[in-house]
C-alpha cells in the first residue's frame, strides 16, 4: 500500500522528535521542583540587638519604691512579608523575682514604662495573659524594630545586709493573634535575651534617741533633753537609743562633755551621775569610747533598742542649773 509506506527520512524525523520530547520532560520537572521549594531568604527572623548598658547598676533606696528605669534596646524582625502581632514576656513569673546576694533577697516587680508613666506589671506568658501585661507591637513591612521600655521596682522598706545583689531577667519573643486585649495562637519565635542587673545596697548607720515610752525608730528624732527639775539624789530618768544598721560589723561609742558629771555653768561645780547602758553601769569620759560592738543578724533586721538610764548622785552642792551633753556615734567597721 503506497500511502502507508514511509521513507527512511520520515522514520528518522519521527525518532528524532521522540528523543526531543523525552529531553523536555526532565526540564519541566525541574521547573516544578523549583516552584515547590521557595528560597530560604524569604523566612522571617526575629532577634534582639542594641542592648545597653551591658550590666545596669543602681543603688537601692530602701525608704521608697524607687524606679530603676531600663531600656534594654530593640527587638527586631527581618525577612519578607507581613509579620503581624508580636509580643515580649518577662521571666521568671511574678512572685519569684528578686535580687540576691546568695543569702538574702530583695523582691522586685517589672512594669511597663510608657511615655514616662509606670504601667501594668509584666508577666511571664501563659494562656490567659492579656496584652495589658506584655510588651507588644504589630509589625509591618520587610524590616521593623521597636524599643522595649520597662521599669524594675525593688520592694521598699527592707533593710538587708550591705553589698552587691544581682538578678537576671529573660525576655521571650512571641508571635500570635490579638483581638482586643486577648492573645491567642501564641508561639515562641525562638528568640530570647537575658539581661543581668546589679543592685548595690549601701551601708546604713542610723541612730534615733527616743523617749523611754517609745521603741519605734524615727530618723528625725535624734535629740532628747532630760529635765530633772529640782535634783534629788537617787533620782533616775531614761531614754531609748534605737540603732538601725545593715553593716556586717558595727560599733557604738559615747562621749560625755563633762566626763559623767553635770556641771554648773556659772560656778563650775559638778554633780555626778551614773550611766546605765542597757542594764550595765558604764563609765563615761570626755573621749568617745566604744560601749558596744555587733554585727548583722536575721533576727535584728537591722534594728536594735538600747535602754539608757541616768541616776543622780550626791546633789548637795551650789544651787544653780547643771547640765551635761552625751554624744552617741554608730559606725560601720
């Protein structure tokens, strides 16, 4: 049949065409694989940078809720796409935050610091924590960063041993979904940052001289006047000396202007008196003399009360006004 017969040339062209088609198949598969696996450069990376200072240090003011303002720098994200809602939590959890010197601790809280105002406490993330208690932002674009502003507030009113106390805060970086103040679908970005902070507790040496009926320290009350009126031999009057110190070692000294005598300023005559320090009769001189030494103890919490009693000796002397001045000095050794 002539119409079905093919020449050798026709057969060769058919074979060549088949070979070309077979070569085209691997090329098509390679293109499909390239489309299925995007380039790694499109991933979003979350990280921290520009933290300063390296180790913030502050001095503890035990009399007030001081604010140790800290800006730990910037949290950033880079890559392609829209990043959405992100937030940062602060560990450890509230209630377990404290500066420590290895033996003693000073609790503190971490709070937002927005436009110069102290805000809500910042928590470690757990389901149920809202936007009010984390630092957050919504990131847009290929590169965005945001500063993290917060304050650390040590608990006031604690007298702890003098020295250096340290803590370390850890900031976690999360992404999630925000609706109102609620947070859902929270998951870690894998980026964390730890910041060491030092708190220096200075040496405190304060002495308050209070009426004998008071045992409460008052830093503004350090002078007392005992008025015997008409002096009678054997008459006694008392005051309380209240010591407040966090020194590891301290000493208390006393000096008498007249060496244990009340002197008549007009005639120079004297009346002797006995000084009883916390139950022990103690000799007085014009030179400052140490009458007690001590150190820090858990039970004292920095406070100690000492009873001072003055008893008149023989008052048979020239009439007039008699006086003496005692100076007590509390010193850290």
